[in-house]
C-alpha cells in the first residue's frame, strides 16, 4: 500500500535529477495549494463578512475583518417575523426524524434483499434499482395532491413519512452492498439455534453494520437539512419553515438591505454540515469511494 | 390461516393445502414482512403517483376542480406553441453538456495529481471535498449570487488587474455560466470516486510501459483511461442525472424567475412555476413525463453504447 505510489513517482520521474524531481514535487504542491485557496476563498470570505461591520462588506475582498463583531448574528437571528431559533428547531426535528425513518426502513428492506430468500425477490430488487434513476418530478404532483387531501400541508409529515417508507432507494442499495459482505455462516448458525429472522436482523446484522448505518444516517441528515424543494412546496406558514426556507425569505425581503445578517444566518446554516465533515470525514469519504455516492 | 384451510379443504387437498400455506408462510413471509415499509412506499408513493401523473398529463387540472380530459393537448402545446418550454430545454441541455464534462475533467485531473503519492493527500482530499458537501445548500447559492454580482468578489479581484467586470448574474450571456462554475466547484465527490478507481490500476503496467519508452501521455491514453472507463461511466451517469434534476441554485440566484431573459430557466424551475405558480398541474405533469423520457433515453443510450467504450475485466 505504501510503496505503490512511490513506485509510480520513480517510474514517472526516472529521467530527472533529484533536484528536478524536488522541483516538480514543489510545483504540484503549489498548484494544489493554490487550487485549495481559490476554492475555499469564497467560504472564508462569507465567514469574514458575517463578522465585519456592515459598511465594510462590499468594499473589502479580504478575509480578515478590520473589526470583529457579532452584531450581524443578532440582527439576522431576529431579522424575520419569526426568529431563526424556530427555523433551526424545525430543521432539526425534520432531519432527526428522517434519519430514524431512513435507517430503520432502509435497513429492513436491505436485510430482506441481502439475507432472506423469498419469491419475487429479484423482481422487486430490479424495480427498486429503477427508482434510483427516476426524476422526482414524475411523482411530485400526485404526491402533493395526496398529502393535501390528507391535510398534511404545513406539517412535517410529507417530508418525514416517506423516509419511514424507505422512499430513497439509494440507501437500500448502499446497505445491501454492505450486508452482502457479512459472512453467511453467522445467519446459518443462528438459524440452527432457532433464531427468528427478526433476531438475526436485530442482534447480528445491525450491530455488525454500524459503519454503513452511520454513513447512511449522516448523509440522510445532511441531505434533509439541505433540502429546499420539499419544504418549499409543503411548508408555507412561517412557524413551520426550515432554515433553508428562512434564508430564502431573508433574500426576498430584508436581505437586500442587511447582507451582514443574511451572511451570518447562512454561515450558521452550514455549521451542522461542517461539524459532520470535521468529525466523520473519513466515514463520508470512504462511503463515497466504495459505493460511488452522488454528492 | 393453517387451521382454516384444514377445516375447509376437500379430503384430497386436506394434506396439501396446509403444507403449502405453511411453506409459503415459512419461506416468503419473513422477506415480505421486512420489505413491507418499502413496498407500501413503492406502491403508494411511486407506482400509484406515476400512473396518476401519466393520467393527469392528458388533462387540464388546476387542483381545485376535477381534472378535465384534454387528450394530447398538453404535449401538442409544449412542442408547438410554448417558447418557454424550448427555452428551458435549451438552458438545461446547455447546462448538462457543459457542466458534466468540465466537472468530470476537473475531478479526474486533480485525482491524478493526488494519486502521485504526494504528501498531505488526506488533507487535500478533504479540502477539495468540502464544497461538494456544502454546495447543495441555499447558503452557498446566496453566496454565489453575491460573488458574481456587479460589486461582488470576482469583480473586486478583476479590478486589481484593471479589468471592469460585468454583473455576471444579471447578464444573460454569463448568468448560466455562473451556475456551471458552481457545479464545477463541487467536483469533490467524483474526484474521490476517480481516486478510488486509480488505486485499482496495477502499477506494474506503468513500469512496463515506461520501460518500453511510452510517454506519459501515451500511458494516460493507453492505460489509465481504458482501465478507468467503468468509473468514468458511473460518474457520468450519476452527474448527468443530477444535472438534469438541479433546481435550488437557479431558483435562489434568479429569485425563482429563471431570469435574466429566461437564461437560467432550468427545466425543473419551469415545471415548478407551471405547477405551483400557475397551478397548471396537468401541464406540469406532461412536462414531468417528457423529463422522464429524456432521462430514460439518455440512460438507455449510455448503457447501449457502453459496451463499445467501457472496458470491464470480466
């Protein structure tokens, strides 16, 4: 593992002197560092803009404010009729319920597909894979009509209930891949001892699958947190707004005059995602690398 | 269940029926019980709505009164008498055709630089991945709108070199490009998949090629690219479908209008306007089915042509 990349370097640069080799390596680092700075500069600038005095936002391109203040955060927090505290609470409730629903329902379906034998299994699995390619617009309008008739508009139910019905087949697929990798002998031995499928699922498969369950939980949280379209359609009363809807309303109304407050709330809205990135980076990157995730 | 079939069964079937039921119960029931939440969702939230949506696409439906059958009127109007439909189609196609290849090229280029066994790989990988993770957020779209505004960050940098940049967001010639740049900015996740793919290529192939005097470019064209085609294929499909579905950035940056002059009127945005702005639910359903046909055609085409350019080991 460790010597493979070195070999490549030696092969690639074999005609170069040590001096030139070092130069190439320095150039690569300069290019990569430059690219990183260029990519992250806008994020740092927004962070700085949220802390600097309002009159400096449009005059300064630097990422270090001349003076630090938390004013924009207080202004932004109460910038709309309803406080951002409500929006954050709503977003957390929806995201956490979504995580519970997705992990439970998807792992159950994945267990059936990966570890159980039943008639029609391949048929249903093929259909499940096809839903991965389906643009959500095709089911959007009848779903909206259905949820409206159930009286679910302006509640969190249209956003959360589909998660308890494993509507995102992507996570089923992810878990099937993982469950298939667990040794078959475990189930067989448990079955010999008279374990029911439910006990095998609950006591053997789930405890061994913590990495994939955590990956699914984190991505569900981030994607639900980020979701704009669902809340845009189903939530129209401000007390039910998520953070993303709050930000959008901010840009429509006071945002044009209070960029500091807008940026401060934007920064706050990214904090939960950034924390996941900070603490679970390896899990996220490995999840993408091994399964080829979309985002 | 077993008891009932025992009682009611004819003498000849008396023995077969219970064992059949018992067998079904034992063999199939656990699978279907575990599958139950998904099955309910699949039938109730996917299949049912799809059928309904297809029906609605042949009707006039405003949500308040019952749908009225209008035959193929919606589709006729779309293709013959709706400039906004064609505008949104052009915008979406332009976005897909430019953003996907550029994003993949970037992802592959950086992945190859990172794959040279450089120091600090985990750090670089994390830094390049961060925008992918944050990028779907409304906050980033808001930031983008500021960066490319007339007095935004980009023009401040350009002014250092004495260049007076336009207002990128409100100029119809550039507004779509700001969204393409936003998409390319999120090259991190395909890059990670490329990196994983590059790791799979046996290093002795390069050694052999290098001993035979093959140039770096030839090694790339003859070894790296062919062995990487399954990963390229995978990334291209995923990114294209994502690009077709893109909605939030265009909505936020144009304030939901798709302006200036419909230059950021993504297909998904137009569909949203028709459905939830004008409550033309029948017409919006027809738009959705055309989108499905488009994505389906693209996917089928990719899979059919893949055998000519994607190399699988087995």
